[in-house]
């Protein structure tokens, strides 16, 4: 029943230009159409040859590539790495159901056809420990090239926005997301700033105790009433609920 409630989230609303290359694990997932590649989703580089994104970003009938080291999509900056994806290297969670976004499991792994060259502009994301739950109001950042407002344009420069975490106790209240939100999800934001179309699959970046950043969320959905709707925070797949699946998928492929 999720369609009237929610739709895949793809854009940062009321964000700001990110500091170039500061979210160095952020990738642009692009699909081929009419001989050109188009940005469709974000993702996070979690191993030299693996990216985590959202299940709803992947259609096995499409051809994909990943762009790393990207900041301004309108300019060739020289730091970009464009890596093709082979058709058999798309691994959507087996329980993902595209007709039920609210059922959860909106996560996928993409194996790159060659390893990324790591450096100061392309780095691996840190993932949280399995089962880790963020406290209410944890100061996380969404990042992405999603729409700047509902129905609006895609930005050229990578955007970021501070989205404080809304814990499950609050987010599952009836006038917030109610039963649409599951314990395998993370809510963040819920006021003027949000994800929007194009941010999907990208990271929710949260500070760890040691000052490093961890990717706690994979951008999943926003309200169908608009990206930045009060009491309808952006909803993310909770990465810490899927660590075992991530580890097993990478180990066996």
C-alpha cells in the first residue's frame, strides 16, 4: 500500500552545496538510454569494487555505470572515475518487493567491473556495526544530486543537508509515518529539508564517536505529498540491519 504514501526519494531539498569531495564515498549511479548515461540514483562505495544503493534503483533490464570522484556533474573536473557494471553484477535484496516500498529491504549491491582507484577524492564508506541504532536527533547528513524541490530540477553540484534522526518511537506515531515505517528503517528530517527524487540509494552520513563518518542509511522514500512534508521525514534503509547480507553477498561474489 506504499504507493499513495510514498515514492522513491531522489533529491535534497533546502540543502547546500557540499564541500567538494567531502563525501568521498558518494557515487552517481547512471543508466543508459538512447546512447547516453543518465543519473538515476546515488550510492556509497563500500569496497574498492562494491557499491551499496537502493533496491528500487535497480532494473535488471537496464545497463548501468557508476561515476566516482564526482562533484559538479556539468563539468569534467578530472577526478571522475567512470566504471561500467556488468549485467550479472546487480544484487538486489531477495526480499525487496517493488510493489511494497513500505515492506522494507530496499537495498542492493552493485559489483564494479574493475576496482576504484582510491585517493583523497574517492574513499570507502565506513559502515556501522550490525544492529547499531542511532539516538533521536543524531546529526546526520543526506547527500545527493536529487531534485532541489518537489518536481524541480536536478542540481549540478552535490548537495547536502543536515537531517536529524527521528527515532522509531517518534517516526512510527500515527500522525508521522505510522505502520509504514519498520524497525529496519531510519527516519531523518521531517521539516524544511529532505531527500527528493534522485537522492535515492545515496547515503545518510552520521558521525561516529571517533569523529569519522558512517553510512547508516540508504535513501529509500519520501511522502507522495511532497519531498519536504512536515512529520514525513525522509526514510532510509537501516544499513546496520543488513550487515550480514552485505558481508555474505560480497564474500560469495
